[in-house]
């Protein structure tokens, strides 16, 4: 599997998003992570808010063993949201809390240094200078190898790009949600690759898209109606057959990708995602079909 180096860490072009792993079944979770590694996946993505830290603890214990065997394995986590009760959390960019959150992540992951630490949110009203200086200090203190930003707010991304040394920016990106394309020129200018989440868009780019449209996109997406989404996906399915492979190809062709982070709640789902990636070379050029999808722009938080 193709890989990239960033801040002395390796990232496989396909990464494993760990948010939806079946943590109540440790054996299956281990099987999923080990299978991913056996297939060439070296980047594993988690966050402190996933299952209120339990995700970091369980995923960390499994991935840490792989890291001890193979220095090319990389784990990334995210912080900056203060837990309240079982389901709620609140963004808190206070430097003292960010340091507390990082220390908690280090404890749960049982690592001395986190390869990639992502600021998990942010608004233009934050004291961004203080937040940026805080994560810079984390790196100086040897607590993280590199830092990035998980955000879909162009104005926030611009401030981080101009005033920090981001290793990457994480954004939802796929042929339907193509809003990040408006930011790519800025990121490319500063040689900042994209960590892509949501490439399959909750299952739209799978053979089950008709049911996903009913269950999750009955009101459409942004300015695109549900019926328009259906017609778009039918056209791509007709032209390319495998919608997941098409989504991967589109993303790789249009973005400077560090890793495409795909989730999996079962081993079979992971196998299907990897099989679709392995079919990339069989896919013809997708540029001619870009006009199938509407160009969507961010309405709020623009630069």
C-alpha cells in the first residue's frame, strides 16, 4: 500500500478510523486492527471523545504493540473537547485544559509521545494565538511529534496555516461533499496534506446507497436534494460500478492526501473497504465525471 512520510511518521494512503470499532468485543476489535495492519494500513485514528476515552485505551493497547514491532505504525488522536455527561462535550481551547487533555490521552494510550495530535475543533472567536502556542509547546516539550487541525471552518484553517506548522488538516471530503476544494490551493501553497475523513459519506458511496439515502439523507445534503443525490450516484454506478473505489480515486486525484481515513464496525466492512482500494488501478480517469456532482461551497466561516 502506498505510504507518505510526514514529520518522521509514516501514513498509509488508507488509514483506519477507529471511532466505530466494536469495543464491546475486544477480540473482533483486535482482528480488525491486525487485519488492517496485515493489509498495509499503518495509520490508526482515534480521539479522546470517542467513547469518552475508552477508544483511546483499547485501540492504544492494540496499536501500541504494533508500534513496538514496527516503527512505521502511526497513531493519531484528537483533543480539545471537555466531557460533560455520557453523551455531551464542549469545545474548550483553554491552554490549561488542552494540556490536561493531552496528558489524559498520553495516559490512556500509554505513550511517552503521540505521533500526531489534532486540535479537534475551534472557532474564529477563540484565542487562536494561545491555542497555537500551546500545541507548539507540546512539541517542544517532546509530548507530540507533530500537530494538526480537524476542522471544516475555512477562516480557522487559514489562521492555523498562517501562524503554525501544521502537519495536516483533517476534513470530510468526497465527491459529494467537495467543499474542501475551495481550501486546497491555500493548503498546497504551504505544503499541508489533507487527512480525509468521511470518504464514503455514511455509506452513500456503497452499493447500499438507496437505503442510506432513505435513512440518512432524506432531506438531501446542503443544496443537493435527495433525488439529485440518487441520480448522481446512479450515474457513477453505471459508469464505474464500484462507488467506493470511485470515491477513493476521486479523492486521490483531486487532493494532496496524507491518508484517507475509513471507518469500520466489522471485519467484513474493513475487508470490503480494502478490496475497493485495491481495485483503484482498474478504474479509468474520473475527471470527466466531475460535472456529475454540484460544486458546493461553505456558507459559514468563510475566509
